C-alpha cells in the first residue's frame, strides 16, 4: 500500500503549506465518492480532490478537470451550505493514521461564527468523508453512512457523536532511537518487515520492504539503523516523489523504492505524483462498472460473428464441389447414349484427364439420363451462386468484427460520459433496444464534447474518443485543410491538428495522443498515419466512425501517458 500513514503525513504537510488560511470558494461532487474543493489561498487558486473511492481513495491537489452533474448530490449541497465561504484554519493528521482533519471556520445564516471539521478517512473500501460540528462533536453528515448493525464500535450517521476509528496502539516512528527499534523486534522470529508494520504506526508493507532492502544484511545493527535513517529523512521532508513502472504494474511513494525494478520518474510534488499515478485509473474503474453490460454484450456479438465465419468457411469448402458437379453434368451429356433410365450409376471416361481415367457418377434411377445431367448442372449453378454469397457474408462478418473491436477499444479509453454516447450509438444502430423516455419527450440532440489538447508550440489538437465524437470531429468540426491522424490499421481515435502545416514536433505529439487512445496504447513504435482532412472520406452505408483516406504519411511513436497528460487542457 503506497498511501500509508507516512504518506498521509507527507501529503498533510504539503497541503498545510498551500491551503491553511485559504477560503473554500466552490464545492463539487463529480462522482459518488469524490469531492473537489476550490480554494483561494495565498493569492492562488487550488483544486483539492478528496476521494473515498473503495480502490482509489486519496487526497491531493489536482489540475484535472471533472464533469459535474447538473443536479448536485445531497452531500455536496450540505457541504456547500456549511463550508462554502469558510476559511481553513488548520489541517492536521490524527496521530500517524490515514486520517486528515480540516478545521474550518465560517459563519451561519445568522452571522454567528461556527467551527466545523471535515474529517477524511483514507482506509481502502472503508474510506469516508465526515462533516462534524466541532463544539458538540456530532456528525452533521457523511458521504457514506455506517449504521450500528454494520459496526458495533461506532456509528457514522447524522446526529451521532463522532468517534475516531479504533487506535492500533503502535509506536510513533519519528524521533525514536535504534535501541527503541531493537526492543520492538524479535530477530529470531524472522519476517522482520512484517514486524515493522505490526509495531510502528504509519508503516506499510511497501515501506517495510524498502527499509529491510536498504539495511542490506538484516541484523540487530543494520535494520534499526536503516529504519531510523529512513524515518529521519521522511520527518525532515526530504522527499523524492517517484513513480515506478514495471512490466505488469505501477507503484509510487515519497522516496525511491530500491527493492522494485522498473522505469522511474521523479515528480516535483506529491500532488503532481498522485495526479499522474491516478490519471484515468478511477475513470476506467467507473467505466468498467457502468459499462460491464456493454462490454459483455459486445463480446457476445464478437463471439457470434467469429462463429459465423467458421460456419461460412465450412460451407465454402462444401461449395467447392461446384466444379465437380459441372464435370459430372458434361460427362453425362457426352455419354448419354450408354446410359439407361433405372441405372444407379455410370462409369465414364473423364476426357478432361490426360491419363484418360474413368469416373463413377451416382445417378437417380427415377430420372432419365438427360434429367440426371441437368440435375448436376443445377447443383453446379446453385453451388456457384452459394460461393459468391458466402464470400459476401464472410466480408460482412469481418466488417462487423472490426466494428465491434473498435467499440471495445473505445470502452477501454472511455470516460463515463463517452460510455453514454457508445450506448446511444448501439441503440441508434439497432443493436440494443432504446429505453422509452418516461415523459414521452424526444431528448434534444446535443453535439458531442471533444477532448482538447494543446501542443508544446500552442497548436490546438482535438480528439474523438468514440464513433459519435469521431464523426462529429472529422465531418463537422475539422476544416478541410486541418491535419487528420489515426493509428495505421489499428482501432483508435480520430485526432485533428487545427493547422494545415503543423511543425514536426506537433505532429509527433498528436500522433502520441492518437496512439495512446488506440488498441496499441501499451505497445512500442506504433504506426500513425496523417493526412489532410480533405483526403478523408466516409463510404456510403459504412459503419459509424469508419472512414477511408489517402495521400497519407506515417510516423512511428511510443505512447507516453506523461506527455498526453501534460498536453491536455
């Protein structure tokens, strides 16, 4: 766990330096378990993200933009009533736990001074945000309610007394001596990294492993020394916010994790690190939950079409007998004189074979020789037509698979807003039934909202993340002389540079965005085609988002999430 008590200590220090004495100007709740507070402090504006997400609970300053619901949730409205316009007097951490308390001073409707506490508990799936009346110590409300039936130790409901989660009674890690560490550990029992977690507050398994790694030969001298030195570094604020990207996972911490292998990137602040680490993660988790039925539906459709192609290919093998039927018809016609009605078969010389081999042909004894020959000619014509029809059906099924693959890729990179547009497209195309509007009114057509980026040189780059956005971008927003990009033969987004002659650096940056929002986002050296919008065409009757283009050039890039995040407006 990266966001442990020590990390909470550090992020609290960072927020103290920027937000204390700041005024809360706006409060938003973009998602069920997340808040964004706009705070004016020291002549600057800050956005504070607080998340009680079960998998991505955290708190940090952010530069991300969040879509807010048209109707704010009840908890958001309550916080606006009690906290908007108030001043953050103090920010503190509860002991070395993952609990941060915002002490807020403001005035009520009568103009009387009030004191509130916004308590943030970052505890995995038990994470919460609780607004407390400082004087009475009662809960005003919380983002998650916890009734007595769920937790016998404490109740988190409006009107109840606020009680901190039970203390773990561990030793504070700062300001202790090597002798203190020795007294707490049993060097004969082994598992010393686990013992560090058990006995010292704020220490996670991740940090404990790092300390044991830094101690080298773990013994009664090296481990206590490594522990106290590391804690001294952390207490003094000598942090090195780093993200490590390995082959199968990412990790972050406020000091380098020498026990982990992978590419390292150091950030200027903890908030910057967290903003990058969680970039898109929570969105993808929400999309996974909200779009689970969509993904399952598309996978089923994909499976059906792949199965259909297999059956068609088998039919194609059967239809390949067409030439044999024609041969039988011709041989019977040529040997009509030697065949009688009632014969069950006829053995004739195959005059098409240079060796002069004979062929045995099955006959219908109820038919004349002429009727038997005509029967084979009819089978030939039917099989010939069947081959043409099967090839057409295989082509259509392959197009369908390409379309479904494209939609699945779009779900991978979608935001919740994008997901709604994908669902709407499937309904418009007849794949899914439209839900009837309760009021019976037709919803107003709303233009898709495109993601906007800006290149290092200042040129605007627009991105469509689903077929509706792609078509809107390419056919309506983009000018004919703008530059259009797409991954070569790989499902992905349409990207447009609002310039006819962009710099090479701008093309590479836009290509990086196109590669990032494609099926090849985890690959290296991804080919991206670019051409003018005037050379991009949508064939009549083609699927949504499908285009053809020419006069393109190709550039190869490796998707860089840091660059994509940096260029996003």
